[in-house]
């Protein structure tokens, strides 16, 4: 004979209420997130690292043209050598935004690695011989401006056995700027983020 367990209706309702409260999503204060760190890279790591790297570049003086004016820059390849799926275009978008807002560089959308190219730049030029378009409104040949500088980088992950039940994960963010005309490297910097936690924590 099966035994039956009776749960008071009030207790059941209270349990359901608390379980429902725990599942309610909460907005994150992106400017003041004091949540616990995680072994994988999160948005806080990207924001902090991008700010350190770009401020180092802006403060180096390497983006000041000898004869005045503004450099035209493109984004080269950014290699993700970690166990995570990282959208490097998203990471570079923050860096590009800060660089452009500084007034020291202009980013080109005519040529770039990844998804940095605006296809409409070339799509419109395909209509040069189309009778449907006023040819006077279509860009003439020789109007595109070639970039003078390229910014590229790499993200590297190293897992180190720290203690019996702990793991240390190191992330190396490397960024460099190269003069396209000469091929000379004008600036570079590496920023390291270290995380230490349980072996049960995953870094991807």
C-alpha cells in the first residue's frame, strides 16, 4: 500500500512563491556590476582590457601625424586563441569607437579584416553604368582612401595547474599598430587577466 504525504496548502504556495521569485530575471548595472568573477572572460573583462589598451595607444603619441592631419586606420585580423567563442569584431568595435571619438584617427569601412567592410561602398559602385541611377550621384573612380595604419591583435589563453583542486587561467590580450606604407610597427601592448578558481569551474 502506497503512503501519501500531505503538504499543507499554505506551505506549498509559499514554496512556489519563493521558487518563482528566484527565477525572475534581473537587469545588470553594466557600470557597477559587483557580481562574482567567473573563470571565463565576460563583458567586464573586455571593457576593462579594451579601455587599458586604447588609453595606452592614445597616450603614446603614435597617432599624431608629424605634419598634422588625421590618420586613416583599418582593423586587421584579431586572432582568438582561447577555448571560448569570442566575437573579435565586437571587441574591436569598442576600441574603434574610442579611437574615432578621440579625433586622432578615422576608421575606413572600405577595407578591413572580418566584418569591418561596408559592402554598400562597393554595391553602389556596381551601378555606374545603370540607367536607373543618376550617374552624377555615384562615386567616381579613385575616390576611396587607402588606410595608413592597421590595428590587429591576438587573445591567448593559458591554463595552469595551481593547486590540487584549483586552476589558474591566464588571458593575454595583445594589440599592435602597424604603418601600412612602411610595414613598421608603431605601437604594441599586452594586457594580462588572471583568474584562479576551482578545477570544477570551466573557462569556456
